[in-house]
C-alpha cells in the first residue's frame, strides 16, 4: 500500500470516528512505518472501524424492538410523531395502550392499523370524523379516544373472539379483496403495510396480535 493510500485510509478512519462520536478504533498506521506493515494494520483498523460505524449508525426503535415485549404510551407517541409529525393522534399513546390491554389486543397492532388506514388520523377525511381506522368505514366519532376504544372493542369481539388473531386473518374481514367499495383495489396493500408497521414496532408480523 502506498503512502498516499495510507493517508487516505487514515482520513477515512478519522471521519468514521467523527460520525460515531469516537466509537471507532483509532488508526495505528503511521507514515513513518513501512508501507507493507502500515497497509496491513490500517486495513485491519479500517475493517474494525467500519463495523463499529455500522453498529453506531443503526437507528434505535422508537418502540419496543423485541417481539411480544410490552410497549409504553411514550414509545407509541414517539413513533407516531416520527411517522407523521402533524398527526392529531400524538399524545394518544397511553390510550392505545390502555384500550389495547383492556380488550386483549396488542396496542402496537392498533397503531399499525391506524397508520396504514389514515396516516394516524392525518388524512383529511379521517381527521374530520375522528376516524383513523376507516371503521364503519365512514363512521364519525366524538374524539380520538372514542375512536381507539371502539375499534379495540370491535376487533376483540368481531375478530379475535372469532379466531381471527393474525393480521393476515384480520384482513379477510377488515379489508377484503375484490369488494365493490374498493374499486381501486387499495385493500391489496393493507396486509403488506400493516405487517411492516407492526414489525417496526416490535411485533411479530406473522403471529397473533391477541394478548390473551
């Protein structure tokens, strides 16, 4: 390895340390050593530094990252704010948790459905009706809290209690394919979107969303 290559490697290492806040190992290469020795040491240090940078750069989840782990209202609020900063449902995290737990459905599944259906209440129609879930599908609710509570109860009694406990099973009744009120086939995106969002929140996209 030439001296110029070593210098470039050292610069790259310095940049990695800057990005990761000093987590990457310092380069041991020196332009006063031989090119062979320096190249070997520099390559080793660069690989270690790059690995450290990748680890440090991995974003932390705003909600529980372990499938099945409990989620808090604060975690859901942080996720809602990140996904839709103008969502009128920011601050409803504790309501999602309370109503989900009261009705035996994972609060993360409720949040995932609300995001898939209306961008967490941000869509104009959803905002006007306080209906983030497309429930009814055009039912009007008195508040977001009323909306979350009604949907949580409805999913418990009309889905989970009938054995429809996975998102794939829920879709067959909640957002069925080929129905007359879905002429543009938007329902075909429902399962993909909800499973991606549920997994992002730490849920098992192929598992049951029932808590009991």
